[in-house]
C-alpha cells in the first residue's frame, strides 16, 4: 500500500482519484488545498476515510503518513510544491506539464536526484495500453516519413476569456493551449522519436490585459527523414485520428491523448484509387480501467521496485518536450 497526499482539489484531481482507487495499492493519507474546507469536502466526496485535511503544502509534506504526492494544481505551482515535497523525502507524481519551462523542469529533476526520490510527469497518453501496443508496431512501418496528430477541444473557459475573465488554463505566461492540450501531441512524439532537429511553430494568441495567451497552434517537428505535423486548439473541436506512416505501413490511433482504438495498416499495392486499399487491422487492447489508473499503476510499480525514474515517462522526454514548448512560445 502506498499512502498519497493529494495537492489540489480541482476536477483533474477528481478524475485521477476516481481511477486511482481502482488500484488496491493506492490509499490517501492527506489532501491539501489553500481552502481547508475544500480539502475536507474532497475527502468526504471521495470517501477517503482517515485522510487528513491540510491548507499548507509544507505541513502536509512533513506528515510521516504521506509517502508520495500527486500534484494537480496550476502549472506555475509545480516547481514550488514539488520542491517542498521532494525535500521532505516524498515521491512526486506531477500533473502535466511538469513545469512552465525547461529551466524549471531541469531544476525539479535536480532536486529529485539530490533527494533520491521518484519524480514522474503525469502524462496518461504514453501509458495508455493502446498507445503501448501501437508503439510495438512502429518497426513494422519501415522508415517513418510522416506523423500527424491533432488534439482540439473547445474550452467553455474561452467564453470567459473573451469577457475578460482569465482562468488558470489561459493565464498568460503559465497557461495557454500548448501547455494544456498541445503537450498531448508533442510529448508522445518525443517519446517515440526523440528531440527533433528543427521546430517550426505557428501559434495564435489572444490579447488580454495581462498579456497574450495562446489559444491554438501548429508545429512541424523535423527529423532526418520524417516530419511530425501537430495541431491543437482550445477554441474548436476535431475528431481527426493520429497517423504514423512509413514505407511499410501505418499505425493509426483514434486519438493520441487517450487512445481507445488502434490499428495497423500494412502497405498495399498501388491501385490508383480503384482498389480496396490497405486493410486496417485492429490491434486495440481492451481498457479495463479508467484512463488515469495506468499512470498510478506505473508510479506505484516504480515505488515498489525502488526506481527513481520511469522508463516510459522518462524525465528526458519531459524536459525535451518543455524545450519544444519553450521554442514555440518564444517564436511570437
């Protein structure tokens, strides 16, 4: 049994806790919110019997009943809260993005190593069973030349933004579409193919009284023999699938964020559009648990193994992803 402290009581924490409780090794010893009443409400809502409510991260981090923490607070707090927890010997599962910049991310990694604790970014995409199954098939595609991924999801908070009310997910300098959902297209590609040779971004910003915040964008990640074309938006929806295509075939995912279905499409003989084309062979794994269960399972597995880093959600992938995000945001 691993005893967690939960920092943040917003809806992401609601989603994570609901799925995390499907792992019998997961328990909650403490919940922290700036408003202690919200922490207590969270405990009651999720029936976390015996959990303590805190309004101070430092106090919760010093609680000996807490072995690990999940951080589900706004991006700009990730470094501060992770530092407090890691310096108190707690393992940290930090919501994406790991930090608001590669520089801050590198500092978090340094602190984790100095304190000999586990640090992992809570990125569900790469731990999804269908992504992992599809990943095994990429060598069957031969030399990869194209990757297309899209994640567009209209945010109801955009209406508030247009009225001058800025939610944390749109906060200039720390929020924005690329950090919120664009990362779901960038991170898996970096996990598969590494850091690209060139980053060619095109972001659209919304001007606020606090400064500009990005609301949708595209980036081309250029590799020696492949272009990854990635798009994201918080101001419109899309149902386009993800496609990784090479000379020998194509891997398809219904979406890269949280794949429910996956296919392999072997290269077929040219038919000039007159034949049946390539056959889509289903390779999907049945999802027996909620989406966030798989990141909790990975994290607890690592703690039980005494590991200080995931071999899937590696710290290098987290930092390289932040470097790309930094380049995109600095291109304006």
